[in-house]
C-alpha cells in the first residue's frame, strides 16, 4: 500500500465515510487504456514498444488510427526510439491514437530571450522547479496569437515535443489569462461542501510518474502539501487532503473515473481560463491529471483540456 492510498483510507475512517476505490466508472462503457513506452518497431499495422519496466507490448494499429509527433502523421512513420503514449481499445490491444515525444510546458515566465527562436525560462512551481523552453521561429506567430504577453510575470502554457531533453513549444495549450501569475482573481463564495459537483477545466501534465493514475488539485492546505504556493484558485473549491479520492467526469465524452489526489496543483490554480472543447467551461482549472488518466478519460493530449465535473469520492 503506497502512502497516498494509506492516507485516503485513514482519512475516510476518521470522517466515517467509505474510502472508495480508484478506477474507471463501470458505466462509462468500454474502458480506454493508456500504454506508455518506447518504440522498438513499427509498421502500418503493428507497433511494438518497451515499457519503463522492460516489458514488451505489441499492439495492432487500427485502420483509423492517427499519430502525432509535432504534427499529424501516419502511425507507420513514427521514428524508432520515440517515447509514446498510446490510447488503446479492446483490452488494451488495439492502438487508436498515438502521441510521440509529447510534452507540456506550464508555468510563469521568468525570462525570455532571442530574436528568431525564443528561449523562455519558466517557473513551474515549487515541486516542479524551473524549465527551459524553446519557441521555434516557425511557431512564434501561432503562440503569440494566444499568448500576447510573452514577458516575465505572465503565465505560459504550450504543448510540444521533447528533443534531446529540451521542450520545443509548438501549440498553445490555452489562451493566456490576462492576469499576471501572482494576481489570480478572487474566487466567488465557496461551494456548499465537498460533496457538491463542481464544473470547470481539467488539464494534463507530464510531470507525474510514468504510468501514474492520479490528479493534482489546487486547494490543498500548504502544510499538507508542503507547498507555499498552494490554496490559490479563482474557483470556490473546497479544501481536500492529499490522498482524497476525486470523482472526475469528462463532460465531453461522458467518461468518468475516481482518482486519488497525489500532488499539489498550485500552478494549475493560477490559470483562470476556460476550456472550449465542447461548449465553454466555467472559468478556472479544477484538476490537473496525469497523461494516462487524461487519455483514459477520453481526453486528446494535443487539445490540452476537457470540460470536467468533479466531486468527492
């Protein structure tokens, strides 16, 4: 039993409620499975990967499957050695969608330099430290349309690829909030208890452990998360503890799962933005998911978000 699971069980016992069980909602239909690994071999019809544990996974590539590696391409054209996340169907044996070397760069801008290719230094929060990002010249215009304030103190959120350990920003993951990172709007009055369902935006991060299923949540106590930047959100979220179980529903796909809070979502809480993937969500990020959890809830990594409804348990 890991520390997060133990905390959830002890908290449930202290509060006199059911601890619940992590996993997909059985009413969500045939489950999706996220498969992570490095490509060993690939053809138009079959992909073979090696997982982080050293196991080999062989998946049939569906005729309709698509892939992304800095842009859309045929799955058979993916490079050997690329790190992939595969959305799989039919007990995890059929590849439906493949993302290769994808990464997300989310944080507050510390500095920006360069004339053609831009070099950005990000503060990604106390737990994730600093990160250096390159905005290639060819994507600068696209990024600036949705991130007009490319200057220190403002928030930045982009999707791209990892190349020799460096993140290259290719797609804006959001429209940049108009407020600086340290000027998050005051939330409305808090919702009526943790049992109420709350609507907002769910996003993803690749800062979780590989294959981890879990969530980062903004409104955890600073002492509980050991994070001086916690307890910030423009949404009236209830306080929850690390280890609590969240019920998360993708409003766009109607897929749901119960996931443990495994990290502090202090950076996500600073983004008072909206998701517009199927209608427009209320303002504010209410949860940040691991890549595996995001994909298994039906999310598209390159779109960056989905409209979500969360509740406790």
